[in-house]
C-alpha cells in the first residue's frame, strides 16, 4: 500500500470519500474481490473509524504479494525429492 502522510490541519473532514474504496482493516482477498467486482485496478484506502484516506492499493501490489506466496509454496514442494519404491 502506498501510504499518505496525514497532517491533521490539512485534513478536510467534509471531503467525500470515493464510491469504491478499501478500509485499512480489510484483507487483501476482500480488496481483490472488490476490485474484480467493480472493475477498478486501484483503490484508495481509508481508516474505518475516521474516514480519512491513508493510502492507495493497486492490483499490481496485490499480485506481488500473491506471487511471493506462490514462490514460497513452490520452494516448499520441491525441497524434498522422494522415491516411493527404492531400487
């Protein structure tokens, strides 16, 4: 997530939030599903309690995290060669 620095004096409390946004306490899976359902490729991230936008998340950032998980799983599966019937 790309974070924004928030200065309390510069925050407009009456600024309208975008129609499609992610909350900072949501899972990556929930954000990816929302992106897929709405067709957007990036979303602003807001704090649920204050409503202040604190960053953005893109589909590419979500995919980078998934890529790392796939690589770790691939390494785990290929670490131990195993023969069922020894010669």
